[in-house]
């Protein structure tokens, strides 16, 4: 069982890294990109004997308490077998 | 239209950042996590007049040529309206 956690800056927070990538893409003549935002991405391999509900609760707790800075970031996650 | 690009280290490449997070989770008494790997995550806002096929080709090109280091990383992406 694997959990995928996606952490991004809140949309109200400026993302200088994304802006830099966007600027680079424009300079390199890639077309059609209006904006870029960068985030982090975690793959957690969960122990197979963990129940689905327990896994969900644990992953949500880890994402909220460890992987995300709640002041400027938000997260989403999905769990797959 | 938005494109989501996920970049991770190839599974054969050691991920010290993921290992550190895994170690921290163990020390903090989070249970059930066997392994952690960290990657990057990009959200590209695409211009609406871009066709689906063009968008797909352009995003794949950007991911391959700019966002990923092909020696140690691999990517996947999805496009959503």
C-alpha cells in the first residue's frame, strides 16, 4: 500500500521558485504556459498489515503534522493499494 | 487547463532526503511507514486556447527537457481541465 502526499504553497503565497521556472520556460521559447507553481511530493510505503482506515488517519496525521507547514502550505493525499 | 508534473528519483537512486524523513517519523513514533521517497511536484497553468494534444506534447517536452534530470529522475504527468 502506498500513500502519495502532495504539498503546495497556499495560492495566496508567492512562489518565487515557480516564477523562476516560468521565466526560464518563456526564455527557452516554450509556449502556452501561463503560470508555474512548485510543490513537494512524497511517496510513503505503508506496511501491508495496516488497515485502510488506519492508514488514512496515519497518513493524514503525518502530512498535517510533519510534511506541511500549515502557515504557508496545504496538502492533499491519496492512498493506493 | 492545468498540468500536474510529478518528478521522482529513479527507484535505483538513493534518496537521502526521504531516508531522513523516514528516520524522523520513526523517532516521532509514527507507525506503519516502511519507506519514504521525496520528489517534486509542478502545477503548470496552461493557456485555455491550447488544444488537448498540443498541451500534452508541450507538457511532456517541458517535463523531459527542463523539469527532470534524466540521469537520476523520472517523471509522470496528468492534464486536467
